[in-house]
């Protein structure tokens, strides 16, 4: 069975997400918090996934992999643009 789960995210936060997840979107909701929506099978064992968030124009670490890119979002009425990556920790 597949379902969509919502996770509140922040830089370097480690999430516990069922294996085989598919990231669907990242957005700010109600101008308060930033969330990741992912398609998951809740019957799968969970694994740790670290959230990495980088601002436009900032250097990315050498181990950053484009396959881990999830999406782009804006904060501060569009004044700040951030790019979200997920990195498997286990």
C-alpha cells in the first residue's frame, strides 16, 4: 500500500522515512514551516535520511549528488531561494 506522508524539514535534520520512498515536493506551508511530501510504503522498514538545504549562489560540498535533488523553494516573500537535497544516512 502506498500513501503520501508529510515531513517538516530544516537544514541537517535527519528524517526517518520508509525505504523505497519517492520525494514528491518541497514547499513552505502557511509561511511558517517547510515540508517535504513523499510517496511511501508504510510497511517498509525506515531509514535515516538527512536534509541538506543550500542557498542560491552558495558552494555545495563535493559529495553533493544531483540525483538527491528534491526541489527549490522560496522564503521571505521570494527574497531567499533555497535548494533541497536528501542524503541517505544508512
